């Protein structure tokens, strides 16, 4: 592959995207993360440069993929040197941040003669490694077409949503509904356990009825077994529900289920459980667990 790709943010998702792209023949030209030890370890694994300055990522790359935590981190990297020598470069932004932040990034990139695309991920770590992400993209359509080849190596489903900010709105709603479903499943299984029901049987019945959901498939057994290895953290769930609720407030809509769910995830964070997987919300609902001892 001819394009050199730099990556800013090499946590669980960014690192696996880097591995996948290198496996597909792309040169990983530079990686950067605030966790320098993590960055150096991945750089050694991929035989690529680990750089200390954001401007060096842009200098060494044709396309720069960003996978950071939130709006604050996104603004920090784009104001912190990433747009130096940015003319002609392509920025693909994969973090779950607010729609307004994606619009801001697009404007800043355009002012430097660069292009920006939001590529919102509705998948997790395993899919990042396998190149089977579900990607929703927002921005100018010609920029989407320019990025398509790279994105196709990372995804099994690639969808162009519309102008900048639109994909982030869809992603916020996806995660809001997912979080509500997760909280509802935890309550159902928690009550089932309190009633002395066999949870394997209960989960099977759920799967054949209106109680079925994707979350049941991914999180149900983990909730029962208290296996909360992190694929999508409770702290990220709280953040993403907050993005959706902010959009709802702007539209003067009251979303009681989303509000209640965010409070549950906020409670997890407060109780020191924020780095558990979202399935860890079951720790709040099952008798004899964290808050029910």
C-alpha cells in the first residue's frame, strides 16, 4: 500500500487498528500516545517509529488516524501540533466525541489545507484486530472516497452517513440504546437470580422472546459469571450516554431511560468500577455483589 499511516492514540482500539493495517500491507509511519511506555512497546512490535511530538506524526504520514478518549483530548491533539505541516494530509477521526467536535476538527483541518473525516466505530477490540469494524462516516463525500480504501481494510460494513457531525449523532444514539439495553438486561438477570431462577435457562428464554438483544449475546453470560474483562468500559458508556443526552437537551426532549442508565454508569465510575466492561453494571443489580453486600 502506498499511503503511510500515522496513528494517534494506541490504546486497545488504536493498537489493534495499527496491527490490522500493517498486516494488510500499509506502512505504519509513526505512532503517538500520552502513555509513552505503551507506545514504545507497540512500536517495537510493529517496527515503526514512536514519536514524542504530534507534529512528527503528521510530517511522516499521508493519513493520520486518531483514536482518543473524549472532546478534551481531541481538541488537545489538534491544538497541540497535529496540524503542523498538515497541507494535503488526511485525518480520519475514530473516537466517540461530540458532533460539534467533529465539525470543529473539519474546520481546523480545512484552514490548513487538510481533509478530515469522522469514522465512528460501532464495534469493539476483537473487530478492530480482525478488520471487521462497523464504521459510520461523516464529512465531505470526496474525503470519504479518498479514505475508503483504508477504511475497507478495517471494516466489514462501511457506511457514509452525511456531513460532518452526522455520523457522530448516529453513534451517540447507537451507544445510548446499547447502554439502556445493557442496564435492562442486568436488572432482568439480577431479579432472576434473586428469585432463584436458573440464569442459563432464563437467558435462553430471553433469546427466544421479546427480551432478546445483541447485548444478551455479548454480555449476558458475563453478567452471570462476573467476567467483566473490558471491551467497552463503563466510563465510556457514561461518557457516550452523556453525549446523547446533550443532544436530547438541545432538542428539548426528555429521555428518562437514558438519564437513568447514565446515572447507573456514573455510579460505577464513582464506585471505582469505571474500567470494568459495561457488563459490570450487573454489579449494581445482583444481590450480594458490590453495592448489595
